[in-house]
C-alpha cells in the first residue's frame, strides 16, 4: 500500500473535510478563512493539490469534495 505525504496545510484542510464530509469547496474555503486565515484562492490551490494526490475527488454538482 502506498502512503501519501500530506503537508501541514493539506492536513489541516483534510481534518475539516473528514469531519464534515461530504462538503463543498466553498464550505472548506469559509472554514479556512475563519480558522486558518487563508484566502479563497489558497484553499482552492490546496484542494487542487489534494485532488492531484488522489486524496480528494471532486463531485458535481456544486464542487463537492469527498475523501
């Protein structure tokens, strides 16, 4: 089994996603702004990296993110 390394920023966002799944990218961005001080673009960049690492997947409608 292959292990995927998550950086601190990715881990912080994944903790939110795991606790609130399924969730939308906009809900994740609202959490990240309030709790982590991230701009929306930062959150979407981290989500994109997690999708590329195959830790998250994007479902439609509404850009729902699912582990």
